């Protein structure tokens, strides 16, 4: 076993373990994974120096590696640094940690129950690597490391610079493993060329694999996993609206909160699927990680906002009041989130919790002129056949789907329908019969859920992505202690529209008829929408844009100075050069040999000498301009069995150039027989040397005497 190859192969395992950085964070991975690889290297070196331990090496690596995992990840389970039964049980739980990690948002919380599977995976790869180094070709020993990298990419595929750095690291490790034990510096140039082309191919391949012209996010195995929902009662908050607004319950406190800046609403659940009778959401719940980043659909700058929330008696379900784009939640046991709808769920209500969320930084003009995001998940879900009475409504007159038309539709509801007073018994129901009754006549009175459901139905009919959200209005003012008190009478529903580059944005079609006891939202989103609404003309005056409205990319272009890197042409050129090198060089050498062979007389002998010289030179033997065939044979004495073939070529060259007699076809045949003997001898060399010689470029460039 070669120490250099051992270190390079284990470094590959370390690289694979660190590729899980998007899942757990680099700061939580380098110690446990690095310690496992270091311990493995030490054990392997000890066994190399003491051959009697070789048969015990796999067991020693496993035991030492597990101790390293316990000390670096499961230290809380040890007693005075020594493993306990709890440590052993925790190692057993690590066999299912990979699945629990898939059920979390990323970066996941660096808890031992989740993190442990990465160093355990690295340990398995280390054991296989050490054993393969003694039993297989060097390159095979890198397969476990590449397997770890592959598993990490199933969790989240690397993109951009990260993918390039991973590719460069793998390429360098391949070179380190394949370098001969006794490397000759005179062969450095061919190796450098091989390394450069190999790295270029890997880098270009990864760059192209991370480019998605259609804006899709990289593949992640997380999409097929969902955390188990809490066992608490799962009655939809939409079904509870009527009971919350009843005279008996309307004054009950749901929760209180403190925040430095006012908000206009609090959400419980977002619903985007409708079967004609019920609104539901079927997106997976995930365990809340250490921080949830905004999705790729949000391309504008965001501000982080924070609030302290205290649930009260009327908050009796598993849902927690939240905001769009939650980032972190503190002091809640095992919180779960549905990232698409920003729904927060807990198995048990906490006494209080801290919430941080991202709020987009846009103004009213940006909102009014923005486009809609037709790719938003659930935004254009099929609602089945619309009742004719609703399908015949055409409030937008066939205008193109933009935020301007979305706000115009909101104004249509505000103008033509009335929100029922919360002091009376509001109409209930949001299925097609109730919506048909509500929408079929102007000036009809409806509940907030009917406004929201009706808006979503007409919006989707006009290709505007929308969904229904249930939550609470925010109180206008706090009490003397700075607490905002939310009661059942603040419960209501509203629609959200997917804004290109911004994400989901709330609208208020049901605020047209405020009552004396209703709250008045004063948060940023409501204020921005109010300003945008004032500048939106009547639907008849709205002009369809000549091009697609702003989607948020323009801001990115401006920040980049309008510079676009032509990645597709770069890849096309790189791929063409790589193919030309891999296929073109051997083909050109074959054509050159045939051209030399077809020469007549002494020229055929000279061609045979040139062919033998170039074949030898491609294997790293230095050739000078004044060198004879016998000089070349002496220089190539380290190449086995090439001497007899070169001797035949030398005899033919002496006869053709110095005897003065005619060069018969037999003499030319003797020269080329010698060339074939040289080629057969070179085929006995290691496959890597033959591969390198086949792709060597220098012999294709003729010098003064190399025609």
C-alpha cells in the first residue's frame, strides 16, 4: 500500500463528507468526518508497518472510527469520555438518521440524531477504501469516495462555483492516485496535459449539469420525504372561521405578540387544492432546520423581521401563527413547516416562541408592474369544471395575467360585493353552490372565505396563480405593555397571488366594507398594496404589455452590470475540443502512419524510421535532431523488447541511405516490420502509459527533421 495513494483516497472520502455542507453546515461536519478519515489513515499506517495486524485491519478501523464518531458527535452520551450503552444505542439510531434528515429543512439542526449518519457513511467508505487499495487497481480505491459524493448530491445537487471546486478536487485526487510510484519529471508535460483536459471535462460537465435554462431547482431526494404530521386534531382552520366569529367565541384571545415593526396579518394555513367542496393542501411537512432560506422564486432583496408570540386559550390546534417565508423558530419543540405554504405546525403548543421571517423589499410601483409566476406550486391547480354562472363572469375582459390585472380583479370584488358584518351571522360555505350564489349577483354579501375562494376561482380562470390563506388580521395598536392582542373576531381568509421574483403576495378583496369594530391593517404589505391599488386604472384602460412584465431578473442583471457569461457556447467549445483531443489525436496518428507506409523507395524507409521514433517519443523518451536509430535504441533501453524492432529499422535505414544500392520493397518491408515489432513491444506497457502515449500531441507537430 502506497502512503500517497492512501492519503489521496481518504481525502476523497473527506471531500465527499464535506459535500453535505448544504445540509448541516460546514462547521458541523469537518471535525467528525475529518477525525474518521484521520483515524483510518493512522490505523492503516500502523498495520502497514506491522504486517501481523493486516488481517485485523478492517476491525481495527471500524472500532477506532466508531470511537471517533462517539467522541466527536455523541459526546453527551459518554461518561468521563468513555462510551456508554446510550452511545451504542445512538449509533444504532444513526442507521435511520438519513431518513430523518430528509424530513427536515436545510440547513438542518446539527443534532446528533441527524448528523451522525454522515461520519458513519464516511467510516464505511474508509473501510472499503483501505481494503481496495491492497486488492484492486488504484483508481478503484476512489470509488467509495465518489459514492459518498454521489449520496451527498442526492440530498442536494451542488451548483455553480461549489460544483466546480468539487470537480477540481476529484480531478486532483485522481491524478494523485494514478501517478506512478517512481515518477520521472521528464514526463511532467504529458501528465500536465492529461490533467488539464481531464479537469476541463469534469468542470464543464458539472457546470452544464447545474445550468437550467428553465429555472428549475436542482434535484433533491428531500422532495420524496415528508415528516410525520403531529397526532393532534387536524380540523382545517378554514372550517373554524364561522365558529371563531360567533358571538360566544369572538372575544376570546387567540395569541399575543410583540414586534418592533407592525405587521398586517398572521397566517395559519395556505390551501391551494379545491375539489368543488373542500380546500386542502397536499404539500409535505418538513422538520424545521436551523434556518429556512427563501425559495428560488424570491429574487428581490429581503429584510429579516422578528416577533415574540404567546399562544392563548383559543389557539387549540397544531398550527402556529406565522408569516410568509419563515426563517427560524425558537422555543418550540420539534417544529415543522410546510415550505410552500409557510404553514407552521407543532405537536404541542409552546408557552411562547420566537419567529423570524424574510420580508421582500419592494415598492408599490414594482408590485404594480410585476408579472405573475405561473410556475408557483399550486397556483394554477385544476378546480374542476366551473359552474356556468361563474364561468360566464369575465371581469378582466381577457386581459393578460399580470399583477396589474390581479389588483384590478381585487378592485372588482371590492366594488361589486360587500363583506358581511362580523356582528351579524355571516353567510358560510365555500363550495361551488355557495360561491355560485355569492358571485351571481352584484352587491351580494359574503364572508371573507367566500371572497377569498371566489377571487381564487376567477383568478385561475384568467391564468393568475392564486391560493386561499386562513389567518388573522393584525390589531391596529398594542396595549400599554407593547403587546398586540389577537382575538377570534380578527380571524379571516384572504387570497395570495404569486408575483414573479417576489413570491406569494396577499391581497384583500374583502376589505371593501369595513365595520366599526374591524381592525385596520397597517403593515408593510398592506400599505404597498394600497399604494399600488390607487395607481391601477379601470380594467378597460389597462393595456397589455408588449413584453413579459418584470420578473425580478432585471434587478439581478443590473447588479451584474448587464454582463452575461455565455456558458452554453463555452461548454460547446470545451466539449468539441475534448472530443477532438480524445478521438482526433489517435486518428491523426493512424492516418500519418498510413501516409508514411504508402511512400516508395527510400522514402518508405525514412517514414518507418520517423514512425518508430514518434512511437518511442510518445512514451516519454527524449529525441534530439541528430539522433540515429541506434542512439534511439540506447535511449529507449528502459522500454522492454523495443530493441529488436529498432534493430530491424536501423538495418533498413543503413541499406537505404548509405549502401548506394536501390531500395527494394523488401527493404521497406523490413523497416515497417521493425516498426510493427516496436508497437507490439510497447503494448506490454501499463495501460495508463499507453493511454497517455495515444493522446500525446507533440509528435503531431513536425520539427525541422520530423517530416
